[in-house]
C-alpha cells in the first residue's frame, strides 16, 4: 500500500479486484480536484461503470447521471452525461499523460469537463496540453489493468465506491 501524504487530496477507488489510490494534484488543477472530491463525498461515483475502455490507451468512467449500474442503467447512455454541477474550465498544464495519470474527459470544447475522467493505461503523450491532468494512481494500477475492455464493455466493471482518504 502506498503512503498517503495528503489524505484530503487522495482518492480511494474500490474496484472488484482491489483498491486504487489516486493522489490528486490541487496545485495543478484545483477546480477539477475540488469537483472530484465533491462528487466522491456525495457518493455520486459509487457504482458508476467504466463505459469506454480501450486496451493500451485508457479506461473512462465518471458519468454520474447515466453510468450508475444501480439506477436506471442503460449502457448505451453511459458516457453521455455529467453531474448537476456546471462544466469546468480547462486547467491544462505541462504534466504529461503518462501511465496512471487521471485526465478529465470532455467533449470537443476544452471547457466542457464535468464529472467524467479517464485513467491512462499507457503513456499517451498525444493528449498532452489538450486534456486536464489532475491526479495519478500511486497504488493499485494492477487493478486498473484488469478493467473489462470495450466501447462499451459487454459486462462493464464499475467503481464500487469512491472516497476521499481523509473520510475513509
């Protein structure tokens, strides 16, 4: 288990294969970090599926409106929604989209990120400067690597729970 240096800016995502510890980067992308913590504390990410998982690329999740496997779930709608909060402005930085980094999913508009995010399976440097990086997996990447693939997966995996470490 990784050492948690800042529990207020660390997220624990419970997957079927075990916990994933994410160090958030409030100095880099404060609005995105705050949104993730707000939604985690509200329980909004619990039971949300990974609706787009591309081998060698990334696993996308976080559609709190349409992606909850326990609430009127339809896999075809997962990935089309966000949260009840307003979209976030881009917080681009020089941080690369390396394996294990967390990026803000968005539409073609740079200022359209809301609740969805992706975890990079590989170094995806072609995304650099185009998508906000606001966290990195510091423990449990082996569990991320086991997430079911597909666009969408036939039997999608989900985030069983998402908690701020300070509250866990």
